[in-house]
């Protein structure tokens, strides 16, 4: 019986992995200096040399926004309308271009729906209520989940869709287009190259610094010891991230979801919905940019659905990948 192992599987997840108190406070290196990100009251006051209150800052940002743009069509129009040229050019133009490989004037306005600015001194990168890093790391959590006699792990092997018939059901977390052997074409992804740097002491002073200038070839640098501030290490490891369009042999990281991709995605969704033996899950399987907690929540909901209704009722998607989600939520932030 298939359902019992699923129940057992979920009973193995530790109810309370211990989390250490990490809060992501990203900094942005711009042509005018280093500032706090997302743009907040401190950023605005330091960038413009002012001492605004929240309300005064709101009025000021409104006043520098380009009000002549009444019907923004592109991301650039929208950003200029919300933020004005100085903030846009220093914080968004170069970074967006490097991260997505597209001129911001070629991206649709719809992807910047919210004003990417806070009128308070809150510099927490995330809006979530809880934030932390597991004290034993993520590997330990995953090891405990997988440590069960009914779970077998095959590393270094590629699962071939042709063998799907051998199983009761397949949950596919690989790229949706690769499941169908790219028969409708290749969906576009951004890939990353990581450059490791080793050093001593504290080289950067922060977990993440974004590099907003277009001429700096990397998008951001992470110094990993700062993700675990309760630990102490004499040495340090940093990674620079370089973004590029994923070639056929690169690891796909971020779905692009530009207009052509969305048209192709529709065709793949139709193909997927014609299958009975597979459910497409996660970031690559549904071609959406998703943070971890979203993927985990969707997977738990799917598992609960399978436990309640059985595998025969499982659909190709628990969350249909169309139509609206896009690179947008990621534009105002870093990935
Ligand atoms: C640089 C970067 C930074 C990020 N930072 C954050 C962050 O700070 N916070 C956050 O919440 N999220 C972050 N994310 C997003 C997070 O990584 C994803 O939400 C999460 O990994 C998605 O989980 P998933 O299981 O859907 O996909 P993945 O983690 O990509 O897992 C899919 C797995 O399927 C495997 N696979 C694919 N095809 C096959 C095949 N044919 N056979 C066998 N195996 C296959 C792949 O190798 C991969 O291991 C970040 C992502 C990136 C790229």
C-alpha cells in the first residue's frame, strides 16, 4: 500500500529543528557608496543626505518619481515612475540587467507592482514573521527525512521519464521541458557561476552584499560565516555570483518567464496535464521562481492531498504554473 510509507515519511521530519537567530540585512554597493537594502528610510536619508521622517520620505519619493509617465509599459517606466531616475539608476538598472540579462526597458511593467521601498528603518530583507538558520544546517534536516527504510536515495543517477511506468507515481522536480525531452523547445533559465574566495578574519563584514553597478561582472558576494553569527571561525569563505543565460549543459536556477517562455510553458502545461503517471513539483517542475518555504508548503499540501484522496486523484500540478507569476517578485530584491 502506497499511503503508509508517505505517512511514515512525514513522521520522520523533526518537529522542531533548532534555528539560530540570523536576520538577512543586505547591503548594496552602488556608484555613490554602500547602502542598506531593500531601500529604506536609512538608505533614503544617507543617499540624499537628509533626515526625513517616514512621512516626509514618502512625500519626497513621490515628488522625485516621474509623474509624466502615466501609463507605464516597461519595468523601467514603472521604476522611474515610483522612484525617480537617481534611485532607479543606482540601485536597479545595472543589477536587473546583470541578473536577468535583459534591458529593464524590455521587461514588462507588471513585474514591479509594488513600490520596492520601506519608509521605516526596518532593514530586514524579508517580510516573514520568522527567520533563522537551522543550527545543524539544512543537510542534517534532509538526512533525517531520508533516514527511513522505505526511502532509497540514488545519487549521481539521472531519472529517465521513460521509466515512469515502472512506478506507482512519479513526482518530478526536474525542469518541466526536460521531462518531455524539449519537444516544444527549451524554456529559458538563468544560470549562475560561483567563484570561491578564501580568506582570513572578516573580509566583507556582512552575509550578502549586492553589486548594483553594471561594470562589476558579478551580482553579489556572500560571506558564509555571517549566516551563522553564533559561530566563530578564524578563516572565511566568500562566493561571488555571476549570472548568465543557462546553456544546454548549465544548471538551470531561475525561470525567466519572458513572453516567449510563457507561450511555450502553456504548451508544456497542456502536455503535462495529459499525463497520469507524473506530478510536477517545485521550482523547476512548475517553472516558477519559488523560495524554499513556498516549495516546502506546497509539497506538504500535496502530500496531505495524496494521503486523503490517494494517488489516482493526483493532478499533474498541485499549483498550476500559469498565468501570472513572473520574475517580478525577484526584481526588486536579489534572488
Ligand atoms: C542562488 C540561490 C539563492 C537562493 N536563496 C534562497 C533563499 O535565501 N531563501 C529561500 O527560501 N530560497 C532561496 N533560493 C530558492 C531555493 O533554492 C528553492 O526554493 C529550492 O531549492 C526549490 O526546491 P525544489 O525542490 O523545487 O528544487 P531544487 O532544490 O532545484 O531540487 C530539484 C532537484 O531535482 C534534481 N533533478 C533534476 N532533474 C533530475 C533528474 N532527471 N534525475 C534526478 N534528479 C534530478 C536536481 O538535481 C535538484 O537536486 C535560492 C536559489 C538560488 C539559486
